[in-house]
């Protein structure tokens, strides 16, 4: 359900009670009024010059009431999924037109059948998580329709309710992760335990975290902003679309030689080398592969951004291939693969 777009604050919202000329406000005060980080507001100004504010004698930026009203509307539109770069050059009248058009397009419009078929079905355990995800702006930034299943109070309830449902991923909130948590999950909900999942947790020992990470569970230490959860979802959606693994120019990157599970298995093996270089190389390969995917998923404001991310993805791919060569040499040294093998698999 789409929420109506908020209207920009009126001048009375920011007017002082006393009469006289409207005061000019500093960056920190404006950021508090708009409920946004000061750093974000400063980045907006530095990159997009959103206002023509005056400067105080000490060099600090000062904002008028008109500046604050314009920033408030821009802030609201970005929360609804509009890119800041597309809004920066618009005046107040044009921004209000964007807001009106947004409301018209989403008011009472039924979801197209093709959008329903392409929904990403996410099972959620934890009511607060569901509330955080059920935001129009957040869902629009995902780039794919999201269907929330739940929220459920616990994994057992989710398993019972989702017996006949198709589920793509699982997001859980757990205040505490204990040593038997994974075993309990696998025994009470075997159908769900094999899904891609992330756990927003409060406390857990290092040993428990290592166990969960080793089986591919994403660990998000609470508290985390919504954008971190969004980033996790974006990664899953991108991995489900093979076309996103290709470069924007049409060049397909060389595939990985080993999966994360194979690398984890290698990192955990005892080696004849006295140092821990084999494990470090395997971990570096996993990090490079993750950044390679991340570079392909980054949002682009313009052509220059796209070219930068394409360059980073290509550079990371080349580095990954070099470290794959290094791991091949280590595996040969350890006798895990035959020397000179062209297609190796780490057990």
C-alpha cells in the first residue's frame, strides 16, 4: 500500500514565535529540523549546491526559511525513491510538481500481474523488522517488488505458516544467538534453513558468529540502519539475475573458479605451511568476489558513476583471477590438486 506523499512544511512551521525578520539557521539546526544527519546535508550541499545560502562571519552556511522548505521537500522525495541528483536542479515549483505527479501515479493503482510474478518473497521474523521494511521509499530503492511474508514471532510459527509458500529469503531478528541456535533452526524449520538469510542480532560469541558465517548466513549486528538491510536485499536480488553479472558494455567477466563454500573448506584445512597464508588467501578471494558483485550493484547517478563502477568491477575481477592463481599454487603445494590441473575443485 502506497502512502500519500507528505507535503512540504509551510512557512509557519519554521517561523519563530516573535515577530520580525525570519532568522537564518545554521547547518546543524536545519539537519535536526529535517531529521537527517548533518554529514548528509553537508554532502548534498558540496555535491549539488542545493541552496544559495549565506555565510556567517565565521564561514558557516546559513539557511533561510525558503531554503529549509525546499530541503524538506527534497528530503521527502528522496525517501520516496527519487534520486537526489535528479532533484538538485529543480526549483520549488518543479519539486512540488514531482511530488504531485508521484502521488497521482501511485494513488489507487493496482499492481500489474507481471510485477506480482517478479516479486521477491521475503519471510520476516520480528515485528519491528517488518515495520522497517514496509516503507515505500525503501522498497522503491530495491528495484524489484518485495512481498513480505509475516511477520512471525519465531521460526516455528514461520515454518508452519509457510509450508505451501514459495520463499526466496529469510530475515530474522534475534536478541541473542546461542551455540545451539543453528541446530534448533535446522531441526524446527528444515525447509527454511537452506534459504539465503540474514540475522539482525544483539549479542553472540565469536565462535557462534564463525559457525553461522561459515554456512553462508549474513550477520548484521544491531542496531543497523535500514540501508544496510536494503544493501543485503539488493545483493540477493542481483545474484538472482544472471544478466547483472555482465558488464554494462556487454563484456562477461570470467567466472569464479571456486565457490565460497569451497574456499571456506580450504581455509579450515590444516596445512603444511607454518604460516596462515593459505587461509588468508582464501579469505581475500571471498572478499574480492563480494566486492566484485557489490560494484556491479552500485547505484549510478550519471554516466561517470557507471564508468567508475565498471572500472572497479573490472579491476576487482582481474585481482580475483590473480589470487585464484595464487590459491592454485598453494593447493598444488598442499597436494590438494594435481600440478598443472586446468580445472580444480577444492574439497
